[in-house]
């Protein structure tokens, strides 16, 4: 998918009446079957093009499975890439990119469609664009990819400043939420870098850390708009919600060496937890909302934090770590997850998961995993913890009962984030892919590689789909 963005608002006004009053014209919604499908019928849904799913006489266009004979065909998209329309976002929609002929109107992708024929008239191109802007609705007026049956994954695209929503059942991008003021061409300033994301219990609001901007953003998932940002400085990393989603705890992965406790209803700072050593990153909050754990990525120390007072205790994660922490880290703790009385801590530099007992406040085990382990998630259905290994294109799967390890291999470059659906049947994986192959067919807004999302059957450990998304796919959460 070519990740460019634009915003066009079409308002038509007519001046009429003897009193010189100006009123907006009532514009009827576009009816797909009467206005859009006829364009496809005469120019695209033809034998040998996009009418049948067979490859006979079809274009050498990568994935040749796209059919445009009906609205349901269009929804399916292609077998390799998923949907070709992102509702409300024509500039992110490969369908529009391939019919567009004007760089001032949006991105122009090759090959130009219809292939080896005259382009569509400008009026038809703009009509398709407007239809997508309005939500790519069917004849009943329902936007495309509404109400996913199996829920969605919401991921951060750290290289392009937007959130991408993936429909699990349809295996396609269903929505894109820009975190900037839309314009075309996209400004080439450095991205604010959405790094991690957490969603409220009512699933109406998401909070994402903007790693380079030093902000925490509150995003309305219904309107798909940024409601407010809070500047905390430094490089905010992880965010976890507590107190029934009324508060957030944010780690600051910088020399500020602190956590931020935020009232997310008003987006105001309640308290900073200070005097932490060297770049706190991963977080875990206990169920009572009074105690949290974080770890210093540079110090190799684990911290137990009282969220009511801001006081903290530190513990070493290695017998050789001095009480004040390492100067040159050997472990590099990254994320923290909990099962029972045990904390599981991924260690990026040493390639292991360390296990710490909350009750005894002791390190009890260490499990070797892949290279550069980052985010983790626990699947209660299979009693496993999955670890995304950024450095070797694998997921380490740890059986929590036996602590044995198996590998899921052959993944895209730089696995980063992982999340299970609540029933444990599916896993979503984000892959940064900054060092992998470049899809020149659909380049990203700021150049470089698209990120990759992978949908996995969490029970039999098989890959169900891979989808290109915006650059540097990182954080991930679930929406029912």
C-alpha cells in the first residue's frame, strides 16, 4: 500500500434568491451501483483484466487476483495484499493510486490503470476519489470494512505518524488514523514517531506515545481524530492504562529517567516518578493500580514503584549488576509481562527472558531466546509467552509450565510487537522492516520500506497473512 496522505474537503455553494442569501447545496450521497460500478464495468471489469480471478491474459502486476465485477469483489481485494481501498483515505488506497494521473491530486502509482489504454476521464477519477473519501460505502450507506467480525488490531507506524487498523477476519487494512494535520504532499519533516499504543476498556480511545516529539496523544477511535496531546519531554516509550482507563503510566526512555502519571480524561500530568536510573522502558501495573514495575534499559535494574506516593525500590536483574546499576548494560531489559506471581522481562542485549518472583523479590530463572527480544504477550489459552525477536526474524514461544522454547521462523525483518486476541486464537505481529526488502510498487510517505503486519494462527502456529503497512510498524493492541 502506498502510504501517502491528503485531505480534500468538497463544499459546493450556490448563491440564489432575491435576498442575496448563500446556502449550501444538498449533495446526494454517491450510490455505488449507479455511479462507481459502471465505471469499473466499462474500463476495468473486463475479460482478461479484473473480471475473473484466473490469470489467463491478465497483467503481470504482482498479485493478479483483484476482481472488480461487484462491490463484494472489491472488498476482498487481492489474495497477496488484501484490500485496495482504505475507507475515508483515497491517498492511501492503491485503487486510487493506480488510476490517478495527476501528482497534484495525490500519489500516482505504476503501472497506470487501465493498463495500456487511455486513462479514465478526470471526472471519473475524482468521483472514485470522493466515494472513497466518504467511506467507500455500499448502496445501503455502510462504509467498507465496518464492524469486523473477529475484531481488529491497531498498530503504530513510527516512521509515518499514523495508526493502522487491521480487520482480522478480512485480513486487510480497514482504517488509517493520521496523527498530523493532513496535507498533500506530506511534509517531509521528521516524524513524531508513534511508538506504543494502549486502548481504553470501552475501546473508544487510544493513547500513543510520540517518541521523537516528546508527547502523549489521545486519539478518538470513533471519529479517528487526535483529541489532545500532552507534552512530557524526552522520549516517551511505553504507555499502560489503569484505574479503569482513567489514568496512564508512561515511561520516558531518555536521560530524564522518570515515569509520568497522567489523568487521561483531562490530559494533565498528575505526578512524575523520578530518580530512576537510565532509560526506563517496559511497564507492568498490578491489578490494584497502586504498584507498577519498570526496568532501566541501560542500568539493568528493575524498579517497584508506588503509584500513590511516587517512591520506588530497585532490584538487580543479575548477580553481577552493582546496586546502583550498570554503566555499560549487559541485559538491556525492554518489556515486562506477568503471569501469576512471576514477572517475565525481555532483555534485548543478552537475548533472554529473565523471570522475577514478585513475592520473594528474587530472580529465579533466565531463558535464552532469539536475538534482540522486544515486546511479548501471554496467551492464557495455550499457556505460552511469545517473544518478538527483532534481530533474527523469529518469535520465541515459551511454555510457561515447562519453560521449554520453540521457534516460529521465516518472518519478515525486525519483529517488534506482538498481541493475542482475548480468546487466544490469533496473534498479530508488527515488523519494522527498515532493513528488509523495499516494495517499490507502493513506497512510503517519507521514503524507505513499508512496515509489515503478520496475522498468525496462535494454536497451530501458522502464518495466515502478511500485509504491508506504513513504515516502521511497532506497537500493537486489540479492538473487538
